[in-house]
C-alpha cells in the first residue's frame, strides 16, 4: 500500500468515526487539533488494524502526535 493510500484510509476512517470532514488532512496534521479525542483515535487505529490486517501494540502509540507519525507506525507493520 502506498503512502497516499494509507493517508486516504486514515482520512476515511477518521472522518467516519469522528463525524467530521477530514478529507483535507495531511501528514503534518496534529491529531489532537483535528478534533479527534483519544477514544476516537483508538477506534481509528482499530479500523486501520482491521482494514490492513496488522496489529499495533498500545505501548507503541505513546508519543504519537501527528498523522504522519501514526502512518509511519502503521507502515512499519505492513508486510514488505
């Protein structure tokens, strides 16, 4: 999966879960400033895990602040 595809998957999941238009969010977007609370973020991550068939341990989420940081983590879990 390409980076733009990952970003689009994040936008789609986050928009649906947070019930906000996040279609213009880029990788520099600070998750807390997007109006996504911690519970919604966990739901978004769960959605990405299901869609991509990956597992992201909770302890690896500590310190994730931007969309790009989250995508880096997710991309690192994808098979080569």
